[in-house]
C-alpha cells in the first residue's frame, strides 16, 4: 500500500480542513495508483488545502500535476451561522469567506507549491472549459444536489478509461449526513462506466471501466 512521506502526513494532519486521517491515507493510495496513467490528478474542493497536500505528494511521485478547483467562498454549511463556519477564513475587508490565502500558506509550509495548479472558479464552469483527460478526479465540493450533480456531470466524463473517480462524504444512511454525494456515487455505478475499488468510511474509490457517461 502506497503511503505519503512522513513529512507530508504531518503537514496534512496539521492543516485546516475536513478529511480524517484514515480517509486521507485511502485518498493518497488511490491517487498514487492513478498516477501511473501519467495524467493529471484533479480535486474539486480545495478549501484550505488539507487533502490537496496528499494529492500533491502523489503527483510529485508520479511526475504529473495536481490540479485543485475551488471558488474559495465556501460551501453552504461553511457560511456564517452554519455548523462548519470558521471566522478566521473570512476576508475582513469584504466580509466574505476567502480560503485562498490559508490554502497558499498550507501548501507553502508543506513544500508542495510547485506540484499544484490551483484554479479559482466554479466547478461547472471550469469543467466546461476543460479539454483533456484526467487520471484521477476527487469530488469534495459543494454537498447540495445542485453542486454534487454539477461536479459529477462536469468532471466524470473527463476521467480516462482505467482512471479513478473518488467521492467524499458518501453516507448511505441519511442519519450520518447529506445524501447528494451518495446519489452521485449511485449514479456513477449505475452508469456502467465505473466499478467500485474500495470503501473507507465515507470515501468511495471507483475505477472507470468503460464509456457510458
Ligand atoms: C468540504 S470543503 C473541501 C474540503 C477539502 N477537500 C479538505 O480536505 O479539507 C468544500 C469546498 O468546496 C468549495 N465549493 C463548493 N461548491 C463549489 C463549486 N460549485 N465550485 C467550486 N468550489 C466549490 C467550497 O468553497 C469549499 O472550499
């Protein structure tokens, strides 16, 4: 099983963000395996760079780029008054969330800046402008149906055959969390284009086995 470098894991553990270590290790393993295709690894949902650190390390090992997409204004549940709001990532001048500065500091401290291409924008718009194939897509963006569906429809078609699609926060039981990521996971499986490779807590790793999307 491929593991991140100890210093990468230490940087991941101290970074602000939402990914538990067990899922992070599974994410790294999937990204490292996908790197063999020689195609870029892409993440939707940078936030402050916690999971990006792991993708950057896997990309460095494989000699490919890690690309991460976020508008950096936060998801619904991260806005003021909501459960996951962090007032330290609000731009005091305009009063809106801005996770980009924290993300840049995180990557700099981890020594991984040169392995990451950060795209600031809305996922469906970036996906619509995207031209090439990807070896790996990690969906961890907005958790409403609108956003999760936009991420799936925008990015799943770009996954190369043999490439990997990872979806975070998949909760089959509604008591454990929102259902939008679960619904796109079911949709990926039902398409016939993906088969399941592994399940680690709420992280689902799928491999593209054919056309169909
Ligand atoms: C759950 S956080 C990502 C967590 C991160 N992967 C980590 O490991 O800590 C979700 C992120 O998705 C971003 N986001 C939500 N909807 C988006 C959209 N439509 N386009 C781009 N980014 C979006 C939010 O700004 C937020 O930073």
